[in-house]
């Protein structure tokens, strides 16, 4: 039976080459898009799930508001984990990561290599994150202060073998230290929210431990089986009252946390599941750039819709050509075939077509993987398709698609009355069909929403790149790891300043892009801080040349000046946001106060405000500009140079030559500020590219369906067109006749799609504190473009039908 069904399917494919090609190509493109998006979605959803106890691991997040300034952090204080484990038996284990020291230089041969994926961790790290060991003992790997655990990749890089336990690494340039490798662990997979290649023991970190008010640690806890983390979150109120409040009262004049909250402030902690961090956390201090669950939802819908659009083409063409299969159905029913067997036959034909399309789709996926990896920043390979994660879905996909595409046509075709079918009294192939109209409309609604969304995304990206950010990001060169130059840092900066083409030079440990150094600090308007006069803000150390190097504008007062000498050491420059919160009509000459930050100390320092800098966006445009205060200091672990646009390679070469003369063993590294700026919006750029690609493909698939329908209509109405031409109908009249109903559906799609597109993109733009408005011309241009594309598709086939010789179509009458 199935053999005969396959023979009939093959004969029909060969007999109707044009429609078969449209069906197979449409399904192949739809399947290709679906497979690629599914790979992306499954990878996003798999983050951090490879740990055996992943479902019980949680990170502590902090939310602080003080003086109209907010800090939402992935960080918490260093004693928080230990306090939770001591007070609550629900906590099985905890561990902390400290990354604030940033990259380190590790000696390899005669030179040093900059390593970024390095951190300090508690000895319990491998109890929480159960990573397979290759060499050594993970249980005791971080017990010794001068021990170090390294990844498999790092062991091969530095020792050319994974059997590196017992060997030593020299780390640091100004304060060199030897560390004994105590364990080599398997490389942490790419689908993890952190990548660590070197783990140093927390006992080696020089830090003022015990301060509940200083938030610099990533703290993870493991809850025991059956503990609801949402219920456990309530325990933090007790922790705050027991441990945090006594330390808060040393700096702020309050009696209870209620006093603190009544003044509009906030101090809250909460747990986030490890498996939610990648997609549901958007803190500025994440260990790696995270994804976004909303994009997973969006792309899931897009993947399904693209596949449905391809299936709709199959349904529309099959039902439109129903008259061609009517006699076959009538004869089979007359000879005793049951409707169920006819339904099965047509579904088998559909599944056969789907399998052919699926084979083509696999080749297209393999061909497009490099491009797809580029726009998604993933690293999929052809072998990824056939691993255990994707293979089950691949095996059943063509069967499911075949059933979806063939279900309605199978029941539609098998429903014909045998007598009417044999006598040819069925309605013509493209008679009025409400289901087909709905499906065509659905195709174009989906395509138009994607196109409008793509335009808005690119408008927002253009807005980001053209908005006045309050600083000049172009032609600013950042030289990394300059603290490795030790006492020669200033000499190096002065030498570079003499190079032709260097306009300004500055210490730039703090730069106005995400993932740079940050330093939150609490100030007050009066010497005695209380819940109402306090202000939380960024506290940056800059030098005399920082503001001119980055092209910032002083709105009031002045910049720091060498002519004032030591007098400027206790003076500060604030931004406009700080000035607005302080509320002074003229803040110049006014003072702000800050404690030393040392527990048990009552020392308060007064800082005089000498300047107000125009607000500049030191975080992404997703956030408003928060309060900022700058003081003279030596943040010289990076240097910034404002350079001329001419001869940039030559200038970089000269800087590198100077570097090698001072520190030949340390590799020279640099980046441009505008490149770091672009990285902040990598997710939006990625979404824009993906949306553009699939918007074009959905429109192409929909137009393929239109082309197939108008081709079939013209074939069904060949004699009618011939008679109309003989009676004097023009080419325009013929094209209008063939395209009227289809273009009406496209126009209806426009009316439905645009309100939906506006709603969705308005919601998306709310992610940005500074967003572009949705322009009316976005919809006008999209609508006109869609109509032109649809009309071109329809009229091409219509004109060919209109130009045909009427004698050929009428000679058999």
C-alpha cells in the first residue's frame, strides 16, 4: 500500500514540476530557518544545566537605592554566604567568586600572557560547581594560599600536557608570585554564564573581609532538596536586621531599616536560580554577556511562523489544484476506497515532499552555519546537528511537517462527492475559499510584523550610534594593562604624548562603557549622614587630562588644574544628575561628605565641588545617567589616548615600539573605545541581523506562495483570458483580473499587521531609557514595499498570461 502511495507521489511531483518545485523549495527554506533558530534556542536554554546539582544552585543578587540612585547588582557582600550557611540549615553549601582585580599576567617562557578568565574562589568552589577533574584533586585544590586550579585548555597552553598537577605558574609583574597547580579540570562549556581558566584561592586575596556593606563578591549557595528558594528569600529580612543594620548605623543615622525605607531607600537581597542567570538576569556586572528570555520567546514564535508559512504554501497550492485530483478521488471512491485510505494517501504524499525538502534543508543548514555563527556569536558545527540534543528532533521533524502540511488538503480532497467529481461538476480550482484567504493573510501579517520590527531595531541602533553621548568615543585608543609598567607608567604616557598625532593622554582605569571598572560610594550633603541626605553614586579617580581626552564638557565651574597643586586633592567634579539630586541652585563651592568606609571608624572627609560636567552615558542607553563624582587620583591600569584619524596604524606601531622598550616581556594590548561601545549593544545588533534575515525569508516564502497561486489561477482561466483578449481586454485588465483578490488580501494583512507591530516594538523600546520613537513612515514604507513586492510577483505571471496568444487557448473549442 505504502509503495503504491509513494509511486503516486513521485508521479505527481514529476507531472507538476512548477508546483512541486515551489512546494519543495518553500518547505526547504522554512525547515532551514526552523532548524537554525531551534539550534539557537536550545543552546540558549541549555546554559548552566550541565552541573549535576544545577537545579539547587542559586546566586545572591542585591538591589540598593539610596538618594534616588539605584544599584541592581549580581554581587553581594563577602560575609553573606557564610552567614546564611551558619544560620539556616536549608543551605547546604556556599562559595564566592572575586573578579575585581581583573586580568592578570602569567609568565609563559620568557614573556607574559594576559589572561582575562581568572578569579579568586573559596575552597568550596568545586563542591558547588561539580566540574570533572582531569589531574589532581579538586577537593583540596584551593586549600593552600599559593595553589591554583587551571582548565584543560590552559594546562595544554602553558605545559603542553593535561598532567600539570605539581607544576608551577608565575603570575603578576609588579608583585610576582609562584602558584602550584593542584588540579586540572575539564574546560567549562561555552553554555555557562562564566568562563574560568584559572582559579586562585580566596585565602590569597588581600581584602578587608567582614563588611556587609561592601558588595564585591559573586555569592552562590546550594539549597537542600525540596527547599523553595522563593520562600527562602524571606530570610534575607532577618539577615539584614541581624548583620547589616548594625553596620549601617555606624555610617547612617537611623534606628531601624523601616526608617531607611520610609525615606524612599531600599536594601534587598534575593536568590536567582543558576539556570535562570543567562536569560533572566541583566545586571551591569554580569560575569559574561547574558542573553534575554524575551528574544528566546520571539525567535521561538518566528521559527514556528516561518515553518507555518511554508506549510501554508503547500496547503494553498494543493487545495487550489483540487480540481486536478477530483476525478482520481471520484474513481477511487467508486471502486470502494475508504475516506481514511485516501486521507492516508495524501498525507503520505505530503510527508514524502516534506522529506525531500528536509534533505535539501540539511544541506542548506550546513552551508549557512558559518554565517549563522557570525550573527549569533555561537560556534555550531555540522556535527552539532547530530548530537543527542538535536537528533531526536531532526528525526521526527519531516514527519510532523508532512502531517501539518498535508492534514487539511488530505481531508479537503478526500471529501469530494464521487459522482460530482467524475462528472467534473466540482467548483473550479481557485473558487472562493475562506480558509485559503485566512492562510494567505496570516503569511503576510507575519512577514510585515517582522519587517516593521527589523526597521525599528535598526532605527534604535542608529539612534544609539548618532546620539550625543556626552563624550567623544571616536579615535580614542585604550592601552591595556599599563599597571604592568610599574613606576614607568607616567613616563610611558608622557613619551606617547610627544608622538605626532596624539592630541591628549590620560589615566583611564574608569572608562564610559559597561564592563569597565566601577566604584560605588556613599556621600551626604551634611557631615552627619541620615536616611534622607545620603546619596549613592559612582566615585571615579581621574587625572587632569581625563575630561579633555574623552571630549566631555564642563557646564559649571572648572576642571582639575595643575596650577592649584595639592589643593585640588580634596575637590570633586560631579555630573548633572548629582547636581540635580543635591538640589543646589549653584553647587560650585558647596561640600559633600563621605565616611572612610572602615568599620568602627567615625572619620568623615569633606569634598568641595569645583565643577559640574555635562551628563555622559557611562553605561548603556538602557539605563538613565546615574549620579557620578570624580576626584583626582591615579587609575593608571589603563591609559587613553586621543589620536588623529590620519596614520592610525603608524601611531599604533610607534606606541607599541615605546612599550617594548620599557617592558619587552609584557605583551602590548589595546582596543578602541568605539569598539567597546559597540559591544554593549551586541545583543541588539545580533537580533537586528537575525530579524532582517528571517524577515526577508518570510516575505520570499509568502511571495513564492502568491506566485504559485497566480500561476495556477492563470492556467485555470486560460480560455477566459483568451476570450477577454479577443473581445478587446487590455494587458492591464487581465493583470487586474488575476491579481485583484490576492492584492486585497495583502492590503488586509497590512491593516492587521501594523497595529500589532506597533504594540510589540513599543514594548521592546521600553527596554531603553533613551529610545527612538516609532515613525509613521516605517509603516508607510513597509506597506508600500509589501504591495509593490506582491504586485510584482503577481503581475509577472499575469503579464505572461495576458501576452499569450489567444488562438492557442481557444483553438480546441
